[in-house]
């Protein structure tokens, strides 16, 4: 998804009553990861992160965008844990 598509998606999500596209991407990524479709999950997380970052450029104090970005990074960090923490995560 290029920057124009992300911008258009953000504008549409902001104008509608539906949850932002980034939230949908997070849900899709979570489902893909639960089904062990890691490549698809990582791709959707990456698009969600890009979506939230694009939105924060125009609305830097938006709580939903900030929470979405934090959730996306949290999901991504669980896929690539700090090597020293691997024993403690299990």
C-alpha cells in the first residue's frame, strides 16, 4: 500500500463511523498470526503501523491512533522477542 492509498484510507476511515482501517488491519494480523500465517501477519502489521504513523502526522494527539500504533508494535515485538528474554517468555 503506497502513501496515497494510506492517506485515502485514513480519510475514509476518519469520515465514516466504522473503525479505522488500521484497527481492521490489526485484527486481520492477529487472526493471521493465530493461524500461524506469519508472513501475512507481519505484512498486515506493517501496513497497520504505516497507517497509524500516517494518521499521526495530521493528528498527533489522537488517542485511537496512538493506541493502535502501540498495539501493532506490541504484536510485532512478540514475534521477535529479545534473545535474552526467550527463556522467561515460555
